[in-house]
C-alpha cells in the first residue's frame, strides 16, 4: 500500500504527491470499484466500501452547491473537475482534486469514474475559505 499519514497537529491526512485515488460508481453513486489508495486514505476496508454509496466519504464542510454543480456537469457535459474535502472513517479528512467522468458501457449502463490527485496547499486554503462561506449561505 501507498504511504498515507496524519498531520500531527490536525485531523488532516495526506497521501503521496504522485498518488491517484480511483473509484467507479453506478448511476446511483454506489461504489463498484476503488483502488488501494482510496481504501487506505479513507480508512476503510474493501468490504466496507464496495456496494456502499460514495457519499460515505462526504465531509460536512462541503457545501451542497458543490455537489449540485458536479451532478449538473456530469449530466450536461459528461465530466466535472473540482476540489473536495472528504471524510475518513475515523472522522479525519483529506483533500482531493477530482475529475469525474460519465462512462456509457457497451450494454448501455452508465457508470462514473473518478480520478483524484493531491491538490496544492494554496488551493486547499482557498477552498477551505470559500466552502466555509458557501456553507454559511446555505443555512
């Protein structure tokens, strides 16, 4: 497995700069596949994630409008990119820069692929501030 580690001064977890977190869900957001780095950074075993809704890793600091934009873009454009703060099983968190793609399989089934990489610290800082403001507006 790749090396993930926790910041000693917060609940944030980190993964290698070159790491790719991969997953595939069905059209209802149920996890069909995840790679080892996803299991490791999220703190789950494969049997705890496969067959579960992807929003199991949704962090409460994420504004609802971000996910509305994600689903709108997936439906209209077939892809989405953005910064996401995810929650670990132990309630820690990790940040990703995600690209999600709609995939139409030969049998007509729609699935969604997501490839996530480590964002820059400056992007995390900017998103932390923006998402806090958006969450306040949603209340």
